[in-house]
C-alpha cells in the first residue's frame, strides 16, 4: 500500500465536499516572537499586552495574518498540492483574535468547480475555516485555485461557480469582543492619524524596503506548516529558484504599512487579493496603500478603513497596472482589506 | 592563567571518568516554535496540546530529537571539541518527554578507549544522559568519536571496547507514562496508516526536499548551544564551507518522513546511526525509510516500528551503499530507530 | 496630510526635549529562545531557570543586551532615523533584570546639541531609559549621534555639550535584588575562574569565530523593532550591502566572550563604546577582552570586572589601534563595560 499521498486532482473535488484538514497547531509566545523577527511588525496591539488591555482585549493577540497563514498552511495538502496557480481570495473575515495557547485546526468546503477549456485543468473554489480549541471559528475565507486533472480524458463536471461578493460591507465585519478605542494612546502607537484623517482616494507610500532572504521566507512558511515543495526545494523549478509563499509577501507588506498606517491595528476583512507576479529571494519589497472606503463601526471609538495594499519590487509608487490593464511587472501583490482604526 | 580551555585530548579520557557537562538549559515554547520554523515538522503530537491530551499526555512535548540535540550540544565542549570524526551511536533511549519549562542538563561516562594504530588518535566511547530539573533521565545514548592525542608519544592505554548491542529490543523501549492511542484521530494526524499497515522490508520515499541555508543550520545548531567551530566559522576549512551539524540532517530527515510516516509520533529508541557524508548549505536534502522490524508495546493501542531513515542529496531512492559496500556519495545519514505508532 | 514621518532633523532637537518613544513591547520566552538561536549565548544565568534561582533570582532573565536592544530600537524613529553616524555611548546602567512577560517602553531626554563646523550636520546627545510595565527603569544610557540638518541655512543653536563620565564607578553599579553568588556552581557554569583569578591588564582571546549571514542579522534587528533602512534594504547603499546593526556585533562578541569569561554573568554598566568599522554579512567575527578594573560589590559573593570587549574580523588578536592612533580596519567594536562575576 502506498504510504505517501499524491494529493487531490481536479476530479476529486465536487461541491459540498468537506475537507477536514490535518495537524492541529497550538500557537504560543514563540510563534509571536518569530513573527516579529521575520517581519518588521510594529502595530502596538500585537506588540504589547498592556497596550492591548488598554484597548479592552485580554492580552496581545497574534498578528491577524498569522491566523490566516495557519489556516492556509493546513489546507495546502488537501487543496493546493497539485495546484498550478492560486487565483484569488474573497469573503475573508477574522471573527476572533488568536491568543498564545490557542490550538487551531482547519476545515474547508468545496463551493465550486469548473473545468478549463483546455481539458487539462480546472478551477476549484473552497471556503476554509479556522477553529480554535473551543470550536469557535477564528477566521474564514474563500480561495480558488487552478488544479491539474489526473486524466485529461475524464469528463468535465457540471460547472458550479459560486456567487462571491466583490467586497464585504462594513456590517459583515466583526469587531473583537470588548475592543474599545476611546482611550487609545496615539503617541504610544507611533502615529497621530485617526480614522477621520484618512480620505477615500488617499494614497500612502510606506517608504521602507526589505530585501528578502531564502532563510527568512522558508522559516516563515514552515512556521505555518505550509510544505508546498516550490517554496523549499530549489530543484523544483528549471531556474533553480524557490518561489516565495504569497502569504510571506502579504505579511511583509502589511508590516511595512505601519509607516503611515500605524493605527490600522486589526485586519478584519479580506475582500480580495491577487499575487500579481512571483517573488524570489534577493528582491527588495516595498509597499503602498490606497484608501478605498471608510465606515464607522458599532464599537466605542472604532472605525474601519477599506484599504488597497500593493507590494512591489520597486518602480514608481502608485503604479499598479499598465496601460493594457495588466499588472505592472513590479507588482507582487494587490490586496483589498478592511482594518480597524480609532475614530 | 589561561582562561580558555583547549578541550580534552585522547589522553584525558579513561573508562569510568564522569563528565558533568556545563550550562543547564530551560526549554520553552520559544524553542518549540523555532523547531517548527527550522524543520518541516508536522507530527500532531508535537504540534497540538489538544491532540497530545487526547493521547494521554499532559500537553504537547518538544520534538524528541530536540532533547537529543540539547544533550549532544552540552557534551561537545567535553567530548568532541577535538574530535576528528563522530563515528557512531548506540543504545539510545528516550525515557521521558520534555515539556516547555523543563530544565535539562547532561552528564557522560567514559565507557571505552582504544588508541588507533597510527598513534595520533584514539576512539572514545561515552554514555551520555540528559536529566530534567527533577533529576529524572529524559534520554540517554552512547556515542563514539575519534579524538586527537595531545602527544603522539604518550603511551597507549589498555584498550576497552564496550559491548554495545546492535539494536534495542522492544522490551528496552519506554512508552511515556499515560500514552494511549486507542482513541487516536488518524484524520487529524494526517494519514490513515496504522502499525499493521507497515510490513517489514517496506520502503517509503518521502517525496519532499529541502534546500539548506547557512542561516538555518546555524540557528538550529546554536539553539542547542552546540558551538563546535566548524559549523559557524567559514575560515575553519580550506574550502571556506561550514560543515552542517549532523543532528540538523537528522531532524530534517525525520520531519520529511512525516509524508508516509505521519503516525510514527514518538522516537523512543536509537539503535545506531552514521553520518555517511558531510552536508553543506545549498544541498537539497531528501529522505526515504525502510521498515526493519515491528513490535506490540504494553500500552493501550501502541505499537512500535523499527525504521531505517536515510537522508540523501538526491540520486536514486532506496540506494544506500555502492557495490563495494561503501555508502553512496549521495547518502548523508543512515539512522536506525524505533518509533511509537498506533496499532 | 502626509501620513509618513520624515523623522527629526538637527533643528528639531533642543536640550530638555522629552521624546516618548512609540510601540511598547512585551517580551516573552519566544524572544529568549530567539536570542539563543541568533547568538552563541551560553551564560548559565540566562540559560537556566534553576541556575538563576540558585543565584537568588526568581527565574532566568533575558540577556542584558536584549534590554539594551529593545530600548535602542524604540529610539530609532525619533533619534537616529536621519543620523549619519552613531558616535558613542556613556553612562549605561542596567537597573533591573527583564523577565519573560515584562512589557518595555522607552523615553529619551535630549541633553546636548552642537552644530558641526560644516553647517550641514550636528551632534545630538540623548539619555534614553527603558521602563517596564510597573514604571520601573530597567536600563538607561546616553548615546550621541550625528544628525542631518533639514536646512543648512538654519541658525546654529547655542552649543550644549553634556559632561559625561569616562566610566562608571563601582558604586554606580546596581546589583539585581537578591543576587547571591555564595553557592555558585562553577562546574555547571562552564569555567572555574572567579573574580580573583582575573588580573587588571590580562587579555583573553575568545578563540571562536562566527561568519555572519544576512538573514540572521536582519531577524535579530527586527526582533528589537529597529527598522533603520540601511539594515534591511540592499538598495540603500551604492555597494548593495546591508549595514549590520552595531548592536548585533555587540551581542555576538559578548556571546563569544563566554569562552574565557563564562562566569561574567551579568552586564551592569556600559562605560563607552565605539563602532569602529562597519560590519557586513560574510565577515567572520571574533572577539578578545581585556580586564581594565576590578571591584568588590556589596552583595554576597559578587564582584565586578570592568572589561574591554573588542570584536574583530580577524587579524592579530589584541591589536586595537594602529600606530597613528586610529582603529585597525579589522576592529568592528570597542566596548567598555562592567560585568558581575562570583568572587
């Protein structure tokens, strides 16, 4: 009996299929420290227990993207081990902060399948959920990937394309229980800009850059138990390069956005995201943001900003797409998310 | 008075000598997180407190090899700082899991010495033990190393060669107190294969590969306070390469073996091991296993597999030695160990 | 409104100005483990809870230099983001150990300003203090930096040059409450040399070397939330090199000094320090020490050594300056500090 699994192919997915992902993970202060070593993360809420308590939380939570990465990592063996491309995200919501000591597991439901016209691949949509040790959902999101067929001759399934929303509305967003920004200490947080200081359409160049090393992106990706070969094995690609996990670029860009968005403390919604170009070690990653929308939240002192976060390898800031409508070759990531910020 | 020590030479060892190794070490959730960042470790018992409790343990223990590395690291200044080669291991047993908060120290007893015919080096056998803060032995093993003589003219000691067993028998293995695999969750652990599914002689190619970086092997080796120069100082060898700590390859291969041996949760016996060829940064490490023996254990639902774990830098899987009986140049490590797995 | 800050220029400092630095930081066992992974740190007091308790402390504290780095990192955005050079340190004192769970913040007072004769830069002196969650000062030090003027035409301020002491006297040093070295276990600590074994003028070559990797110095520097561009962004310098944070060399040299100064357990005073030459990845760092002074302390079994710690990239040991009185090009760091050691 073969002991290793070749992973699922397109034929193995059908709408309604539930995937219980393996290997639950207890996250601790160790993962928290590593997040600060691997990314230039400085948001005060994820840095200081005292600051978090002053904002009504029991202690400093893990970075919101860490919860995303853990859920993502667990889905890899069942969802994307044979994926050709990670095509998009939608309807991502953070429902509860993750604290040191929590144990996370993940489940996904297949919500759509559609064979491509070439007959060799198809698109699979899954809604993934991360749960803590009390069975509470901590985050959820939809992603869709292009997956190889096992056999090009196998019949195409009836296409099911889920009806996904372009963006979450503010009423979909969940504010962590107890969060209160009325006594927020702007000096301690690092910037004085509050919700009302940001205008729709405003763009911010986050100034700093980080040159990526192989050891760093591999440690980050392993930390979330994401073991997709292309991130670790330099013999997988003809050019001998290791493809950097797209989530590493997400965390790097989000951390860089501190410089100009230091008070956008919590990520609560993921409207969409595209990994526009592959990222490799040696590249210097920069970031800029654009304010897309604003909303007041039903929590004391809490507002929300809808932000576009663009990670690049340089070039002119604020350039996202070329005249032909395609992403500029400098753009690595185009992320559309909601963050909570003091009003 | 010279303040730095040149380390011990062959003349400084005699059977019965007790070496109390320096610098006790408290291990925490930080070391646990780093282990997951440095190796693609996914065994559920070392990943989730809840999974560990469902198996009868108080919480998730540190990886068994971490305990080995800590003991090994502590012995380096007294045993192998002037060693020419690390020749072998035998009679290794894990007697108690190590949990975050435990403080480990190490002691060794010299159990054999034998001068080599060249008169310039000799072989020293030591039995090393790691103890926790309650004085309980957490693991023990024998290793033998080739050590330089201080003075080639000094007389050879009477040779004492310990009588070491080729392999531990199942009755030598210690099952952690409370371990119970009767309600083991195979889905959550990642694979469905149980003890009875593995046949003696069966071989498993673990598929994945990891290209090693200098920063990673140095961080891993430092974490265990192993400060042997060749691992850190690129000026020590004429080729400017840093020799990777053999234990780094052990942990890497063991983590890679998850793919096919996900349920072989705990390492409890080390029958023997050879670092067949040196490993350097830039190499891509792969692994395969062979089932050597099987045993039922006196614990609910618990079986044991004796496994050969071979780490390579590629080449044909399952090739270990050449026709001349020597290790293939692709083989880095040949490890013979016992692991516990649900029956 | 611009959302990112260009940082302060020379004109923005005046004596008496108080700078409340942003982003408090809770340090945990995760930071402790990373310190051991990033540096060859082996001092027993920072390695073992049991050893620390046997010396009268409640548990093993973080490395003293970690507290220095955290305070330093917090001051960067307000003090040195536009600095041309980090010129010196003085009057540094560690007042209380930092334990996992502590939350640190930092404040600085400007204590001197002096415009340079070129009219384009000036020197700023600040006294920085790190405080824990109880408002207790854990450490303090003076540093001075050369800062660009925003406008070369702006008038020079009245020069104020603080009167700084060449060295702390033993009576300035603070012994952590409860510290007691009367039952100190020299075997467990790794060396037998006590306070009385060190003579003023004695020099120790610490033997070992570490070749530095980009990933390691960036992770270390990020861990302290020091985000000065030159350490992370390879496009900042014309030669494409990332300048290594001077504090990384301090921690590396201090860790290397274990070999010969294993019992110099706690750093309690920083008399002065010079980053003599820039350090880059690929260089192999070595260290030597010289005993400058000795003092008995008013605590059971506790003595103090004043030590010069010199980090180099090789060359002859014990060479610090050339015949012209300038630092040898091999010297990276010249640090003058007080450490506590058993009498």
